[in-house]
C-alpha cells in the first residue's frame, strides 16, 4: 500500500511538472511569434498578427493544474511552509498532539474543498459551461486536474493522519533542512 500511495504522490508531482513545462513551451512559442511579428513589421511597416489563440487562458489553466497537482507531492516532500517557531519549542508529546490537530484541520479543509470542486466540475458538465476566450473550452477540462489534485491532497492528508496516529514520524520531518540546501 505504501508503494502505491508514494507512486500516486510522485505521479501527481510529475503531472504538475508536465503542466509547468507546457506553460514554458506555450509562452516561449508566443514570445517567438511576437518576435517574428516585430521583425516582419520592420520590413513591411505592419505586423502579421501572429498569435496563439487564447494562450493566456491556456497558461492560466495549466498554472491551476500544476498548482493543485503538486500539493500532495509537496506535502510529502516537506515543501509546504510550516511555522516551526512554536512547535519547535514543544516537547515530543505536545508536539505530536499539535501535529495531529493541525493535520486533522488541514484534512477537514481539504475534504471540504475537494467536495465542492468536484460538485463544480459536475455542474460545469451538466450546464455545458465554456470559457470565454477566443478558443472556447469546456470548463470541466481545466477544472478536472484541480479536482484530481485536491483528491490526492486529501488522500495524502488521510495517509499522514493515519501514520501520525500509529506513532510514525511525520512524512516531512527532517526534510525542511534538505529543501533549503538544494
């Protein structure tokens, strides 16, 4: 089970990286088209009007996908911002109770958000909602990776809570220093 969950978290992080790469490719392509347009304007006096239709919409969709798909991976890697000023001063017993309480609250918030984003996807499908850009996209398409990322985050928080309740150390324990040195 551990290997399966870790695979899901890594796959979600990999998908997030893919969407970031897609943003880089799309924006780079648009920059090249803008440059070609400026060069053409230098020769003809007017630009050709080269553009990728709705590229700003697509990069926004990709940004949302990459953000939410990366949440569970970042949690397991210790990449989320944690304020350790208070918790670092507690002894092991109160520190564990505090971590369990925080993970429980995070789980409740994540489950709530997951439920409503899934409902949003369902409503977008039901009502046929579409984006308003030059390229009209069914809104459930960019909403789906957000919902998937939240489902995986909720799963990782359940995993974390079960581990903490069983007496295991938090998955992020000791990883903060490694992230700072990279």
